[in-house]
C-alpha cells in the first residue's frame, strides 16, 4: 500500500514553495533552497551566492526562512586581510 503524506503536509509544501519564491525574488543574486533531513523531510534554509564578493560566504544557512533573510540582509563583516606594507598589529 503506498504511503500517504501526513495531514497538512500538502499545505506545508505549498507554503514552502511560496516562501522559496518570495525569498528568490528578494534575493536574485542567490539561489535559495531547502535541505532535507535523513528522513527526507524539509530541514534548513540556504542561500548560495551566484557570484560572491571577496570575503563573502558563498552559502549561508539558517534554521528558518526568517533567520536566513536576516542573515542575507546583514551579512557579517569580512575578516581582515593582510595587506603588505600596512601598519598595525596582526
């Protein structure tokens, strides 16, 4: 007998598809996607930059779509890089 989806699973898939589309429209410089856990259920939210800037992480992940959006909106400052001839403590 074929397995059936849990009650409400279809609405969850539709909601995820809508959220993915919305995030992709807001962040066209990234590919937005969901990972899957060992059982094949949707898990984390990810954004992979098509052409990352120097020092930018190529892929950013979060537990929720909202957390991912916040990370994309305020990326961390890139790590300082060594510059020959620069004065300072390294």
